């Protein structure tokens, strides 16, 4: 409640928005468009996946046997829970419970870091097997033609996704600290909402990667 | 809560004088200043790309080696293509004129995200520096398209260029997000969607293409980089990959990118035709829907770059038909512009001369586009000068003429001074004829079988090559004159006054040059733009106050 009384200083250039509500509308629209660009970014990798799955159907059907399905599924669980926590954090800040919001954001940060550690454990195992991308592929247990492409795609898709998780963790840490510092409250919390949207997108992308790479 | 426009309409300082000093420019969030800074850098890029174009034409003056060896020639056309496409044409009209005019044209104080706008400028500069450094220190010889497998095996260092173009792409995306959000959220009361100026519609359609296509390019460039550092294999048939996948993904961006280059130009023409014919657009709706149509269909035509690359016959046929749809939308625009001029009160000014050049050259560029969209004909013309001539008619004949039209039409808006009109018209005619002399022979050369990207040719082709080089020299001379008289006019041109053209476009309702926050009072737009039947109906001043 204490933050509602403190109107934010607005620079004169931003006065073109009639009121704070239309400012927030603009920020949301901008974020939605940015998320669309992220979808298009990943669409390239999904296209390549589709092409090589059609070219080497046998390889892509056998590949999940060489993946750690347990760790992949655990990571799915970790990301979905962290996404729920971020959604709860947004709900908390909307209702003026800033401390709860900061705590929920911090928890989802921990889960994001856990995701990265689990992913690193998987990567270590692949490196040990020789299941490396591109020219370094040397996995003798899975030496069919096209298997190297499966693992190249696996590394690129999960790698680009992991970079997004890393960025997302940074965003959520910043948001949690700023929430603790009292910058956001029931009246103004647009950055928390935008950061949450980004984190949900990272989650949704993983929900496509998980079945494509581990289950089918 | 209305913005604080309470001060009376005394002519305060313009955006040029609101703050002084280089630092105030480098840290500005004013969309007009950012537009001007973009314009300055873009003109430098155009100069650089133009110098290399002339170098290429000099080399092609005689068969055999004229002034440079074959590797040097490959590097020179790479510099020309990379600079002109990535660093000049794609950002040109949206970042310079879009930035300057879009908020003015919808009655806003600025774009939706002013800080992001400045970030976009610096990203562009950073990307441009990386690209240029990469091209020159690496001696890149791949052409501007970075086709695999050559780009992944060439001994030249392609990486900095790939990264540089990737960063420029980021700048493009940020600008696109900014413009779309601005048009959605910041239109002044009264500016409904069907009253938005046609230039804004064109920039809006362009922004949608930029936002949806550029991420694809970014990822493709990263995959090529990965191919180079890690032998990823996705585009390498020796590892089971498919080089054609690169072409599909690359052109999924780069064909829509052609419309990133030409749609804003069409928007400029739509504005200038109305202003210099003193008429409302013949059909506002046709222009709007053809803009939206081109933005959409532009995404479905990329396969026409791969007619000879091993595409399925059905795929080629489908892409052929879809490509022709673009010509229908373009023709709708051309007829609308001609209909606007018909029985208008034509004022043959410099911008209008470029408008005429634009329409004439776009017509030939577009018709030759339909010709190469026919698969059987394309087998003959593919990778020849015919294609080179075709896309130069669109990119130079159309986009660049529109850029020059915009530069002259809005020159008084930007700096408050006029350029010498007679000299402007004369130079415009020189440039248009120089252009035709450069590229008409290239159609003929291509039809005779002259392949693109060759430094050498049989002696029988020499007369046409000489004609082309002569035309290019005329073009270069014309640009030089434009640079001289516009540079002179910046300081010594006569004062333009608020609206030297008597235009009823919304952007002319504010001062020229405009004040820092664009309008002294909230603008009122009861009538559509270019409503010459009701002059003065739209006004800046809130009289009730």
C-alpha cells in the first residue's frame, strides 16, 4: 500500500500517453510483438528439425533411447512450476503483496538455476559419450547416417533455449530485487508482468522441445 | 489527463535549437533527431556503396582485367551488395523518414519507446561498424547473400560480417516493434485507422515484415556461423545436411526484405502524389489494402529464388503464381497514383519529378519481375544480368527514387530551408536518364547470356557494357550535384516557412522545422489527410482554449 502514494516521475517525452493505463497498454503490446519475434527465431530450428526428421525418420525415432528421459522430464516439471510461481508473483504484486511477490520471484529464480544445472549434467553426459554437435560427433553407440544432425539440432535447440533461460533468470533476479526495494506495487508493476510474459515464453518453447527431443 | 500543452502558440525554439551541442544529439530521445542521425549515417553508407558500384562498372569497361583482379572484383561486389542492401536500403526510409515523420503524421509527441529508439540507432551503428570492419579486414568474397556451401568453406573470415548483420537485424526489429506500437497506441484523437496517412500505413506494413522476418535471418546467420566454427552439418551435404535449406531460410527473410525496401518508397509516393496533384488519393482504401496485401503475400514468394536449385515442380509452380500476385497489388497502387494525378493540378517540382521516375521505373521493374517469375523463362534468365537489371530497377529505380523524392519533399520540413528548385528538377531528370542508361543495357546483356558476378566477358558484349558504365557515371555525377546543392541549402537556402508545398498532409500542420514536442498545442484532425477540398480544416491550435 505504501507505494501507491508515490507517483513515478514521468519524463516530458512520455506525456504523449494520455494516462498511465495507455502507457502500460503500449508496453504490453511491444512485449507481445517481441515474443512473436522470439517464436520466429525458434521456428527456424523447428523447420530444420522437421526437414531432417523427414529425411532420417529412423534416426529420429531411435534417438530418444539415447537421451536421459528422466532428466528431460524433470526439467519440464521444474520449468512449469517456476512459471506457475511467476504467475502467482504477478497476482501478488497486483494485489499489493510486494514481499510475497519478491519471494515467489526468488523461488522461480532458484528453479531456473536448477534447470540450468540439470541441463549441464545432461550435457556432461553427452560430452562423455561423444554425442557432440557437428564435426565433433563421435558417439559410437548411435552411428547411423543423420545421427550427427539429430545431435547438432539437439545442441542448438536446447543451447539457444538455455541462453534464454539464463537471460530470464537475470531478468527475474532484477525484478525480485526491484520489488524488494519497493519500486513496484499494486499501482505500478508493468515490468513484473513483462518479465513474467518472457519467462512463460521460455517455458512454452521448452514444452515443444521436450516431446520433440525426448519422447517421440 | 491531457498532456501539458498549455503554453500559447508562440513560435518557440525548433527541435534543432531546443538543446545545443554534440552531446545533446548523441543522447537525444527525440524521434526527429534520431531520424536525422540515421539519415546522416545512411547517406555515408550510400556513398560507400556507390563508390564500389562505380569501381565495378570501371572494371567491366573492357573485357579481361581493367583495374582489378578477379578476387578483388569478387570482394568489391560483396562490399557493394552488403553495404547497399544491409546498411542502406533496408534501414533507409523507415529509420530516417519513418522516425522523423511517423509521430508527426499521427499527431503524437514521440514514438512509443523513445529510449528503445535511440538504442536502435546505436545498435545499427555498432552492427554497421562490425560489418564494414569484417568485410574489409576479412576480404569477404561471398556476395551479400552468404550462400552455403561457399560461405562455410571460403578461406576469408566471414564471421564478423555475419555477426554485424545479425546486430543490424536487432536494430531493425527494435525499430519495427516501436513503430507498430506507436501506430496502435499514439494516434491523436480523430486519427482513425482509415484516416492514418498512407506513408504511415506503408511504414506499418513494413514494420510487420521486419518484425516477423528478421528473427529468421538472425538465426540463419548464426547457423552459418556455427557451420564455420563447429562444422554443424545442417547445410553441408557431406555430413548429411542440405545446402538448399539455407536458401529456403535465407530467402524466407530476404524476399520479404525486398518489400522492406520498396513498401516505404510506395508510401512516400502516395504522399507526394497527393501533395503535388492537389487531390485526395484516388482510392485511399485500395492503397491501404494493397499495402497489407504485399506485406502478406511477400512472405509466400521466397521459392522463386530457387527455380533452378532443385525445387519440386509443384513448389516452383506455386511460388510462380504467388509471386505474380505481388504484381497485381503493385499495379493497384500504380493505377491509384495515376488516378490521383488525373485531372489534378500538377506541380512539377523536384519531388514530383522523382515520383514520375519512380512510377515509370517501377512499372518496368515490376513487369520484368513477372517475366522472371515464369519458371520456363527463368531457366534462361536465372543468374544473368537480366535478374541484376530487374532487381536494380526495383531497388534503385523504385526505392532510391522514392528516397530522393522523400529527401526533397521533406527537406524543408527537416531543416526549414529550400533547395534550388530548378537545379533539383534538372538533376532529377539527369539521374533518371542515367539510371535507364545504366540498367537497360543490362537487360539486353542478360538476355544475351551475360552471367552475373563475372569480372570478364566476350568482346561482343563490350558496347553494352560501355553504355552501362557511361550511365553509371551519369548517375554518380547526378548524386554528386544533389549532395552539393542540398549541403549548400542546409546553410544558405531561403527560409521555407511552415508549409512551402501547400500540402494538406498532417505533418505540415506543425512548424518547419517542428518544435521539440512536434506541436505547440494538441492537433485536431477532423478531416482525412490531403483533403484539398477543405483546406485548413485540420489544425494544430485548439481554438477553444
